[in-house]
C-alpha cells in the first residue's frame, strides 16, 4: 500500500462476497457483548483471516494500517490493524444463542427491536466499546489502508492539533466526517462549511458535552467524559481544518 494521501484505500465488499459466509466456520465466545450486555457465542471468521483471504496479509501490511467498517446506517468506525491482531477481532455471521430459525437474537434500541443483520464485529475478551474497539453491526464493507491513504483528507496539517484529531478519530469519526472522511449519521463538520462558520463558537463546548441541552431528541450522546480539555482539543482540531477544506467527490 502506498503512503501517499492521493492513493485510495482498498475496499472489501462484505455484502457482495458470498465466499465469506461459506468460509465463516469458526466459533467464538464473547465474555461481555457490548450490544447485548451478556456472554454470547457466535460463528464467523477472525478478521485477520478474512483480511488475508482477500489479499491483505496482516504479517506484511504496513504497521500504520487502519481499518474502517462501513455500515448500512452510515456508522463508520475506525480501528488499527495492531488492535485487530492483538485483541483478536472477530467478524460474526451468526448468533449461536439465537432462537430456533433465527440468525440473530433481536435487541431493543429505544422503543423498537433491532436485528444485527449479516455482519457484526465482536471482541472476545474486551469488556466495553471504546479504546479502539468498535462493535459495529450491519457492516457492508471494510476499507483498508495506511493512516494517510484512509484518513488523509481529515489529517491535521500541524502537529499541535494531532491530539485533537486522535480524540476525534476515537469518539466522533464513526458518525461525523471531516472532508468526507468518516461516518454519515451526522453532518460533515468541515465541508461545505466548517461548524465554526455557522455555530456560536462559545456554545460548542457545552453542546458537545451535553447535546440534549441544545436539541430535543438529540441522537448525539454526551461527551462530557472527555473533560473540558479533551473537548477543547477536538474543537481546536475541527476549527483548524476550516483552512484546509477538501471537497469530497459526489
């Protein structure tokens, strides 16, 4: 893979690869599932084996390789190959605890029952989401590349904003994008207009800490846990990107 920001990440289309289901013959026990909040058993395939079977051998991939999970609903989290390998990320294709005749046990989200759909990323011995361990479901594709090829348009141009970007990548990029890099559940925070160009800057820290205080039925969760300095770092990165807009292709 190239380290050039002009190179494109490689894409593995899970929803169009029937061979994945045929080869998903492993089983795993998850100590505490992030969605179901209980011990679960799944069939599927380790992510490292899936990558290798699609021409991406983790042993020879660049050390700064990152993987983005593209989901049907626009939730697009990112993790690193190092975390995938160390913590044995597993792509579940079926729930071994599901009721007879069902592929997945339904779970409640809000007032409705939901299905995990075909592909669900789990971590056998990780006790919670966060710290580079996303639990996305309804995955339709993987995007694989170095930090530059995958995240290039969203990378800060000055080192002092790197900490804010790191927090953005860990907490925000799954729902929001910058220059088209990230999720689509929320708005792009930089193009065509940076959030600092239409929000009152002094209100943004409080909004990030507690979105429900600004918007009724807000879908965005509270990020009060980042602390005042963490939120300030994220917003400083976003404001910095105002001078570095890259309009993504349609």
